[in-house]
């Protein structure tokens, strides 16, 4: 189990291989990669800057991963979230879950993203032709997290 | 006789939109001691009384989240001397 907050990009293949670590019990690896879109709320986005709360963010991610491990029958989970200024097509977040079967791996992966979206202290600011603006939280994200 | 009433000093941290609106990342807030337990709501009300951006950003209808010592809390949480209280908008990561 690991969480990382970093400015650097990540190599998905390498991270998955490290998490699997040759564990022969693993029969399912589910992953999610969030990337920067060039359009949000009908505006063209040229850059996306992510801010976090050092100390609390890592602690919140660890709590979310621990919660996933207690709720789902999985072997391991990894969350990497980038901060700093990114541009469209850049990778923002990676969630990887290993387990014996796909149902629990898929569910745990989705749970981790839904909880991360509403409970981990990150904030997005986007640059558009109309200026710089903070991204507003979406009610649909709260609804997604409430399903679990 | 000198007034020796204890004071409560809190470390307040502002993040994201609030940091920009208030033009500061953090401050030390000293409160007179001896009163009833101080809650998060009390602190937010005190900051709101400063007016300007504080009144706007912390006003009714504005969603503000609070963490005490890196744990999310509700407005009725009690704060203690030395606590780190962070104020921020709803999170938008992922």
C-alpha cells in the first residue's frame, strides 16, 4: 500500500509492475488514470494547476487506501497524485488495485477514485482565455462517493 | 495586578481560493481564554467579523471546509491551544 503526491510524471507500466511485485496470488489488476482535458465547463483550458495541503493530503490518501483495503478483498493498492502546473493530455492521478478477482479490483478502484475526489485535499485552478479560475466542486462527485 | 488570563493561540492555514482572497497562507490567532469551549464555528464567526474578503468568503451560502490538525471536522468541533486549523473550499482533485 502506498500513496505519493509529486510534481513529476509517472510511468504507469512501471508502477503496475512494482505493485504486482511478482505476487502469484494476483489474478486482477484494475487501474484508473485521470488526465488533463482541454475543455471544462465550455471553456478552453490551457493549463491546470493543482494545489494540496502538505501533510494532510498524504494522511487523507492513506486513510482512503486503508478504508478500501478494509472494505474490499484486495491485495494491494497504489495512489499517485500530481501537483503543480499541468497541460492538456498530462497525467494527473493514478490508482492501481491488485486482487484475486476482477469484481473486487474494479470496485475498489472506483471506490478509491470516488473517495479521493471528495475527501482528499487537492484544488484545481484552470487557465482559460477568459482568465484564471478555481474549479468548483461538483454535486455529482458527492453523489458518486455517497454510493459506497 | 497584572491580567494573567490564559490565551488560546491557534495556527490558522488558508488554502486555494481562500489563500488568494485573504492574501495570506497562514497566521497566528490569539483568543482570550477562560470563556466557554471555542468551536470551529466561533473561529469562523470571528474571522468573518473582519469584513472584506473574510466576510465574503466565509459568508452564508459559501461552502467552506475545515480541518483541525489535518483531520476534517464539522463546525461544532472544539479547538484547543496550539491546534492547526485549516480553512479551504470543497476539494476538487482527481
